[in-house]
C-alpha cells in the first residue's frame, strides 16, 4: 500500500521538493561563500555611456587672455536590471524573498553582486506586489547604505562604482534628488580623468605653454579649477612645475632672465605657493643678484675706461634684471653725464698733456643749459633776443692764453704771427694816452711795446693767430680744441637773470676784474679813464696777469675785463637766423669775426653781458687776446 502511495506522488509535490532543496542550497551558499560579495568595483565601464562633447577652442593671443572654459563630460545612468533575467526569482514566495533579503543584508551585501543582494530581492518582492514592514525597513537601510557608499565613491573618485550606485538609486526612486548630484559628480570625475590624460600627453610632447592654450599648463589649471584634490593633480602639477623650473634655470644660466621670469610667472599661475615655485624664485633671484653684481662692476669699469658702448650694453642687461627704476635711472644718468662730460664732473679743472712733459691750458668743465641770448632793447646787432640750448659737453680755459703758453706753440711750430708778418701793431702811447702803430711789436710784447711777462695774457694776436693755436692744441693732444663760440661766451657771462653786467645791474661794488675805473691812474700821471666806473680802482693800467681777480660762477677768470677775446663766429649785423644750439655761426668767406668781453681800457658799456664788436680777422691790438674751448667727444 505504501509503495503504491509513493509511486503516486504528484508533479506539484516533486516541484515543491526540488524548490526546497534549491532554497536550502542558496541559503548555505550565501552563508559560506562571502567572497562572492566582495567585488564591489565594476569591472568594465559599459555600465556608463559617456557623452563628451568637444571643448570649444578659445585662441589666446597673450598670457593675459582669460582661461578657456572647461566643459564637463556628460553621462547617462544605465538600467542595471536590464540584463539580469538569467536569475529567475519568480517562483520564490514572499517568505523566501524576505529570507534571502534578510540573509544578504546580514552579510552586508545590500547592493552587490548584481543578482544576489538585498536590493534585488526587495525589488522582486515589490514587483510581485508583496508588502511587508520588514521589507520596508530593509529598503530604508539599503537606501541609507547606498548613500554612504556613494559618498565614499565620490571621495575616492570612483566613477565606475558611483555609476553603479546611482543606477541602483534610480531603480529605487528615479526622482531621487541625489541622482542629478551623483550624475554630475560622475561627469566631473570623468572630466578629471580626461584632463589628466591630456596633461600627461602634453608633458610628454613638451607642450608646456602655448598661445592656443592646448598645453599642459592651461589644462592643468582647468583641472585644478574643477577639483584641486583629484589624486593625480598633485603629481601632474609637480611634473609641470619641474619642467617649467628646468626651462627657467636653463634660461637663467644662459643669462636670459626675461625668459626665466616668464617661466616663473607661469609657475605662479599654476601654484604660487608650491615649493618648486618658491625654490625657483629664490634660485633665479640669487642668480640675478650675482649677475647684478657683475654687471654693476662692469658698468663702472666701462665708465671709468670711457667705453660708453659697453656701458650702454650693461644698462640694457641691467634693465633685463628688472632692477628698481630709480636705480636704473642712476645708471642712465651717469652714462648720459659721461657721454656729455667724459670722466669729469661739472666744475672740474684739468690739463691735457703736451709733448716733452708740458701741459696745456687749465680747462674748466662747463654745465649744459639753456639761456636767452641778446637784448631786445639793445642795438640792432644784439637783436632779436633768442633762446639757446647748449646740450653738449665742453670745457673752457680758466684763463686767457698767456704769453708763455703761446711761446710753447711758436717754439713747437715756428709759427709767424700776423703782427710779425706785418712787422707792426698798435701799442698804448704813455704820453698821449692813445693807441698808435709801432714797428717791431708782436705777441712777445706788452701793451706798451715792452717785453711781456710770461703770466700776462698774450696780446697783439689776430683771429688767425688764435685759431692756429687752437688747431695746434688739437693736433698735439688729439682732442677737439677750438675757439669759443659767441653763444658759449655769452652763456658763461650771463647769470640768466637778465642783469646788465655779469655781477648785476649797477657798477661793481667790489673788485670784480680789470675794468677802467675813475680812480685808476697811469703811473703817476694825471691820465684817468673818463668812461670808466666812478669810484672804482683795481690797481692795473693795462692787462693784469691772468687769474688776478674773482672767478665767475663757472670758475672762469676775466671773461669780461682785462682783455677782449676772439671767438669763432663770423660777424652778423643781427641775430636773425642765428643758431640756437650753441654752435658757431660761420659763413664761408667771411672777413670779420666777433670779439666779446670788455678790456682794461673799455667804456662801461663794453662790460655788459650782451656787448659784441666786429673786427677784421687780421686785426692785432694790445686790448685783444683769446682763450680756447674743448668739446668732449665720448
């Protein structure tokens, strides 16, 4: 009977028995094979569909151009249940699903693997319309766990895991507010991955910094702006800064500090606080300081050697070091001064060396400047008043050329003066107080025709004689000696305050020079100066030894008084079209030259600043001599 009963077991009973065995096996498998649930990382990226539109190209013309915008990669969240039909749970009862969900949750397998996790069983239960308070509690727990794992995936920049978690969140509630947040984060991570790959490629290709921003630096900055904490950013930043540092140091070694500074500025764009940036700044600064010390020393050596081309080159290289503007201006001012005055300072006195150990006239360095020449209210030949600018360096003989100095010239050249050739010149007549011609008189004699003392200014010389002496000085010294120009002479006389005389508007109040004065007397005679300054006496009748009186504000003696002096300029009846740059006004074939300054026998008017006389170039006279000037050519 029992045998018959067992052979009559129904198909339904067999099916239920098989299902029971399967359930028991499943529970046993879940408890004993935890390794199955440890693979929480998605093993391929097919779970996410990337849509990465190309970035718009923004051309950058200069370093100051704004950074091109970063376009984040777009992602789509896949349906993670679409291909999970290979594990059929349709025959499980509510109690079976609850038990499986409970066991999966106990094993911390709420979400993974795909077919054997708490969420799968809960979603299947919902699909079958099963309602259970415990299922709801499990779902709440799974939901919270999903959030926690998603936040951890974000912190770990795990786009694959975050994609899988977001897909599961979407299957729970496709309207969950966290879905767009996680989706954006996935796109951000993929963007960072893409940018990191681009940076690596640019670094390998040596594309550090380019105008079109397709380079390592701009891409790195974009990545930093997206998320500076991305794990590879730090390493890529260091690699980029190392390459920039190498370029900066190489440029500095090649003394191209402009390029070196450009690299530092780029490094500062990347990270101005990074140790590599700070170290490079320190290193380049030290090299600049060493270079500065060298250039500074070389500049002053060039100045001292009057190698002004090299000095100018040193300034250009100093400028590349971006030193303080006032310091650079100091170098430029010294170069300008040296170009103008050579090794001298304004007011310096010097003597050039002549053959046989002799020295030339004592010269005084005159400052450049601007003044008003002529008198608008004076006679026609002093008009029009006009502005003259002397912007070149020159020096003027401190004294008139002396008899002794002219003797050096004659001895060296066997020169014959105009008076010697004419065999006569004028002298002062002691008996009549007038000037008269006298034979056998020349530059060797004084105003009376007697042998002249060596320290007296040489007189009885024509313009030709004065010009010949200046030409001899030039050829002997190799320097540019010449006669003064008329503009230079008046510039030195003028105090630029429109005064009538060099000392002021009235008669001299002290012994300024060798002027004709009412109290001066010729020896013990009764001869006096009728047109001289009243109540003035300087103790000389005739020329005085050079340097006997007060020097001018430029350090020049006897510019007015003692003797009149030849200048280079031809005579012109007015100053119309006169040079305004201090140069001599010379016309080819002119016969008359200009004489400036009063003399020991002049009427008062001849001591005035603007006074000028016309004279034939052959004229010799006991009241006329000269001094020389020297133009600096550096």
